[in-house]
C-alpha cells in the first residue's frame, strides 16, 4: 500500500501544510486493497470488485481524462457503478472518461434531490457561468466559462437510481453504505466501504474550512453537516478520501480527529450566530461583527477557500431571510442614485475615490465602500475605474481564502474592463 501521511504532504516551495492538503493533486494512491484515490481539481475513488469498478465521483470533464488515466494504470475493469456525492460540475460530469471501450452503460446512484439540482442548472446556465467566473478570478463576461467544459445542466450520464436517506449496495461481493447528508449541498452523499474501511466524504471534507458559506451559491446546512461528520466518525474508517485534497491512508485516529474537529467547528459557528440573533435580532452586518469566530491551528481547518465569516452569513440567511435589517434596505433606492447623491455631497466621484485611497492603508474595507460608490456614480470615468481596480487588487492580495481573493480580483478586472485603457 502506498503511504501518503498528511504530515508528509508539504513539498518544496509550499509554505503551509494546508497548501499541500487543499491543493493536493496526484495519484493513484492505494488507500486500501484494490482501492485507489486520485485528485485533479477534485477527488475520485475507484474500488475494484468482481463485477467491475465502483467509482465515487467522476471529476469534471476538464480533468477527468487525466484522472481516468491514473485509475487505468492500476486496473482495466469496466465501471459497474458510479456514485455521485453531489451534483456539482467538478464531481458529476466526467464519467465518460472512465468508461472502458465498448462497456455497457454503468449504474449511476445519487441522492434524490440531485435531479432538481440539474434542472435548476439547466434553467440558469448563464447565471452559473457568471458566478463561477467571478469565483475563480475572471470577469462576468469571460468566455472561458461558457465553453462546453463548464456548461451547466444535466451530465451526460444522469443518475439511474435515486435514494432518499440511506442505501446499501453490493457490487461483486463488496458492500457499500450510502448516506444522505445536507451540507455543502442538499443532495450530498457520503460513502463507506466497511470491508476496506474506506470513507469517501465528497465535499463534506475538503482540507479547509468547510464550504458552508459560499457568497454566491445556494443555501448550505452546517448543522446537518456537523451531524453527518459525527456519523462518519462512528464508522471506524481507517482511510479518508476527500472531495478536494489528498487522502488519509490507514490512520483511523487521524480520520476521526479530522471529522470531529470539523463538526465542532461548524457547531461553534452555528451556535454563536444563533446566540447573537437571539439577542434582539440586530441587522445582519452587526450579527457578523458580534460573532466571535472559531479558530483552529489544524491544517484541515484553515480558511484556504471558504471562511468562517461567510458561514455566519449563511446561517443568518437560513434563519433571518433576505432583508439585511436596515430600514432603508427593505425597499431601497437604486444604487446609482445613492452613489450620485454621495458623490454630490463629497464634491464628485473623484473626491470619493481620493478619500478611499486615503483610507486604504488603515481601513481597506471601508475604503472599498467608498470606491464602489465612486465607480457607480461615474461609471464612464477611466481614472475612477483604474483607482477602484487598484484598491480591489490590493484587497485580494490580503485575503487568505481563495474565494474572497478571487471575488476581489474579479471586481478589479470588471472595473478595468469598462475602460481597457485605464
């Protein structure tokens, strides 16, 4: 069995353990007998059985070919069954690449809410292209995110069998337990193979703060997520294959610690947020400021993608609705009108920007508020656009989480796109 302990993932040029874990790519790693894990953008686990392969996830079309090559370097078995842990494009859209030539169509299993997810994607493909462009550092009009590799809708291989709460599968004499768990998505599944003691978590574990607060995406469920992680910890799994990052191989204590640490982190965020909401239901931004965010030194709980503040906002969204709590924002005036009035009071959009630049060294967050108003008050001013882009570029460099970093970079790119000569 290939050894790949978490403590040895740090390679030359990587500053922190979490860099090695979340951004880990490679494989195939043998995580148990006849079981391999590979990752490129997201993780895929392949179990060899007498009747063929059981795949947990299939990657995105963009990277599935390379991962399939990793699996095929170990086995030529056809794919008998694929399990999609959830319907995101980087987990459920790459199955074609793994199929053996001439094989019959595989069984595809998923939680029942996945069908609704794919239908939602099919109804809003442009919207999804835009928000993913921003999330990964591009502009909303970036054509890269409209190509066939990233087009949203139904995958080529849709699920052939749906289940609701749990499902036991036997493929070629090997048993698999599937369990539904609302977490990053409402259609999430985690998979346990008792005989080989391998746990496949999907994105319920990603070697970072859980993606439970994504600013642009649908509701997340950190309370159910935590309960699911505690259920996983009770399986006694020895190897963990995550949705993103590298596997844990033959180390039951580490697997259990990762699961329970992450559960406690999510529970802390939820309980602390509810405590502030219960204290008079203040405006949402005040709730965020009052919640004491949990911190951890563990490499599997670093804010490399999502972050605790975003999870707080997601909890508020579930319990508090869409209104921010500010009276003026219940039925607000157009932002451009507000920006114009503020610019007029300040002596023009240039004055607003100048004040933003002055504030930036000591309060970049506040400076960005003024920058937004300046750009909205003078959308055709190339000097303002360049100044705003510079502020958001700087803000992006100060973030630790990939999501916030890329959203700020996207804001800078969109400001400059208005005036290519700026």
